[in-house]
């Protein structure tokens, strides 16, 4: 038993210490060899998070680890934050948070290289801010009820709607695009799978509704490996779903 504990501790240490063994140091790569994925996310708390992933050659390439002489910065209308490395097992990305989520905020990502060059052409603006006014968080609804989903201010075009149903031993997520006009009716009786006789009904289910506005921006042309930059405003309401 003691030997097993020692081996388990040693394995955990090796995992934590080595991280991603295939990661490539950024100084060894030219800018044009990089794939860069950038996502800004505002959830209504007054700030905006950013996550940046850099890979070698393409989306499925090796992770890139920034050297000590290189850094990523985000400028949100003059508020600047240096992104910090966040490494999980076999995954490296860079994260930070700016203290605004205002509509149309210009967000710029700059990549400072060891040779003194700066790639600052990655830009996107936040979509319009909004809030869900109905239903209320933790409100209880009964299967068969029609949920009157309301949000303001309405936008234009479409907005992404995700509905996740979680029951004991059962999870289902459904996604659709609906008009961004400020209202949408969700018929709980029509939720996919909710009438499945195998679903445990004694304790009810949890229902999570997510609304997401998204804008795509411009990636710096130097990143010839491709990538994307997007900014979203996402709002969530959680409900309790009971059976008759």
C-alpha cells in the first residue's frame, strides 16, 4: 500500500511538472507558422474574459508555449492586460480579463515577439449588451408550461439559443438560432426526450437556458496558419423543471 501511494504521488508530480511534452517554444517559430484562436466572452458581470490558444501550423498542431521574451496583451479601449499562461494536462492557453463588457467595445490582441516586432491586427468589437428579464433564475416550471423567454435590449438578425435538460442520469443539450427580437416561447412539453419513460421523474430536472450574441473579427494577417477571433455576450437562466 505504501509503495502504491508513492507511485501515485510520483505520477502526479510528473504530470504536473511535465505538462504538455509536445509543446513548442514560441521563439523557435516564425509568426506565419502560427494558428491562433481568440475568444472574448462577457456574461453580464461588468467584465470580459479572454482565452487565446496558439498552435503550430494549424488547429490540430502542437501547442505553443510563450517564451519569457514574448507576451500577449489585450487592449479594451485603453485598458491593457497581459495574458497569463493556463496549462492543463496536454493543453496550453492564455487567459485574462478586462474590466468592461460595454456594447461595441473594441478589443485588440497584440503579440509581442522577442525580435521587437508586434502583431496587433487581431481585433473584434463586443456585441450589444442585454439581460434576460423573464423567467427568473431558479423559477419552477412544470412540463407542459410554455416559458416566455424575454430579453432586452433586442438586437438584429439571429441569436443563439441553447437549452440543456439535466435529469438524474440524463443530459441533453439542444441548439438553435432564433430571431433576436427580445422574446421566444419555449414549450416544455416539446423539449426533445423529456417525455422518455426512462427518465427518472421523482426529483424533477434542471433546465439551463443560454442566449448568446456573437461577432467575428479580423485576425492579424501575419498568422498564416489561420485561426479565428470572436466576441460574445452570453446570458444564462437556470430553472427547475417538475413533472405533473
